[in-house]
C-alpha cells in the first residue's frame, strides 16, 4: 500500500462527509428537516434570544422630514428639468394694438344698418371681433359708426379710439 500525503487524506475525508450528508438528506428528508430545525432553534444564550424586543415596549415611530429647498436640491429623476426652478412673476402678455396698426378701410350700408371695415374685418355697431394685426390678433369692439369715422375699444386698453377714413376715399 502506498503512503498518501496528509493533505490529500483530509480532503478525502471532507468530501466523504459531504457525500454522507447529501445522501442522508435525499434518502431521509424527515431526518434532514429535523436537523435543520435543531440548528435554526435559538439557544438560550445566543444573540438571537437577547436581541428580541420586549413584548410590552411600544414601537418608536419616527416621522420623515424632507427639506424642499429649491436652492439646495434638484429632482433626482429629472435633473435637467426646470419645473422646480423659481417662478418669475407673471407678466401681462395681452397684445394691445397701437392705433397705427388698426385702419378703417371703409364704411358701407344704409344709415340704420352700417358696417365698418377695420383691417378687412367687417363690424357693425355693438359687435366684437378679433382683428388681425402685424403682431397677432386683438379683440376690437365697435361702439359707434359715424359718417367718416368709427369709435372702437381695444381689449387691454382703457380708452376709446376713433379711426377715420383716409382722405380721398
């Protein structure tokens, strides 16, 4: 018989022990589960038994506190988003038409039912319409139609304006 080195002998014994445990677990599952339960049960002097909370103690609940300071943080999910940025005060963006952008193109109709043509938009006395100008549209209310002029009010402007027909028309 040849002599085995001591290191190989220890490895062989360890492998044999592992094989025995595995065969026992496969052949007798009830015995394996009993061993597992015995190993899982806490021992009276173990750390699991001493770390258990007392039954009569109230749980301590801490309230979460969030610092919602816009200057310190950013949105972690959308870091490039500007929705948490400071809002600038709202600026009145209503378009007020300068008088030079509104022009009376013509007046037509009988004296009791007259129409004024303002920037190619027909209006009767008392009507309101959106009139196109160079920068967009403005809401114009026709107050009165005279012989050669109209009195209007423009949305966003407090005073009334008079538009006259051009000379030679």
